[in-house]
């Protein structure tokens, strides 16, 4: 039974799209996954959408088909993927919320996200706002081991795939209908047409995840930023090309002359036509840092401090 009585509302900004069997996807900007278990009339969500409004629209569509929501599997901890969870927790007091054991802390304590999301240094994290006990704050009711394998929810076997690179501990989920929900491991044509620089915090791991997706044999694929696909081979190639392009751009800059992280970011913003706004700057900064860190680990560049500034220089 729901904790609160819901008002009847009419919202037409999205609908449930049937993918195959019991597997569905939200038609809006963010393709939340939905699995409708006919025998129990229970629904499992794969992510919860960016906000309460999307969650309410999803809930309405699911309820209209005679289902209630029993569980959410969070593929990772970005707010665009977890923003609707508070709504569902309010209306479904017995809701089960899952994530990998690596992503779970970021969902329970969003302040931990500071090192891995675009964030201004002027934004202060007030630790006094964090709960004293993890038990009182816990959104995640159960964790999923971060490894490939089968994870059952309410008797439904779901195949979990590790897909790191965009966010620590990110997972993909394949239903018994052979529908694979890919989270943010790759981006669809709409995103690729609008955004030249893709957000990956670990480019090497992102490439490995794309290679893994290439090897899997699902019948259908759902991209959180892209919707439903029957074949993702071309999309994978384009995502790989974007990763390789950004990697080479950063390496070429450092090979030409010594650079600070800020000066590399400046060049990347210019090359990728990013607006001179704080959000765009910290997005570019975070992505640039991920490639510089990779180049350092590969031994292709090194660090040198000069006149109080940290420079990166080529080792060739």
C-alpha cells in the first residue's frame, strides 16, 4: 500500500515504450528502464529519472497498467539517474533500492561525488549536513557485487554487467527478454550530435566497457542517453572515436609545449566549442583531468613544477 494518496494528474510528456516481452523504456529525454512482472503485478525500475516530475509521470503510466513499483536498480550515482528515487520512496515504503557496492556510497551520500563530477571549487560541502549514521540516511537497501553475474529480484533473474568508465561502479542490466540497459556506458545519436566531448572519468575503462558491449549478444539495447536500439555497433564506433579523439587532442597539446591543466582545459573548450560558462568549464576540466591522468599512468607525460605552477610535459 502506498504511504500517501496520489492526486490524479494528466501528464503527456512521456510514455512507456514496449521493447520486448516484459521490458520497457521511458520515452522521455532519459530512458529509464522498466520491467513489468505480470504474475505479481510488480515493476522493477532501472534508474529513477532526473527528478520527481519524471518519477510521477513514470509512476502514473505504470499504475495505469495495473502495476506497482517494488524495486529500483540504480546503474550509478549521477543525479540524472537517481533524482526520482525520493518520490518513489515516499509513495512506496517497502521499496527496495539497489546499486553496486561501489556506487552505493555516492547515492547515500551525494557529497562524496565532488572528486568525480564537474564541480566548482567555490561550492562548499558542509559535512554537518551529512547524517551521523549511515543507517538513518541509507537509500540503498541492498548492494550488488561489482562483477558480471546473475542477480535475482523477486525471483526475476537479471544479468549484471560491469561497465566502468563513466562513473565508479556503474553497471548494465540485461533482462530475461535479452534487453540490455546500458546506463551511460555509451551515448546515442542525439547526444552525439549535440555534444562533441563525452563525459568519461576513466577513459581507459570506458573503452573496455565499449569493447564488452560489442561482444554481448542482446536482442535490444536501451541507452539512458539515447533510447532504444536493435544494433549498437555503429554507436559504439562513434563513442570510441570520440574517446580516441579527445585523448589525442590532449596528448598533442602537451607534445607541442608544456601546459598547465587550466591551459589544456582552455584549448579543449575552444576546440569543442564549449560556452564560457562555469558548468561547461568544470565539465571540460573534469574530462581533461581524466585524460591527463591516463597519460601520466601510461608514462607518456610527466609533471614539473615551475614558478609555483604545475606543468605537464611530453616524455617523447
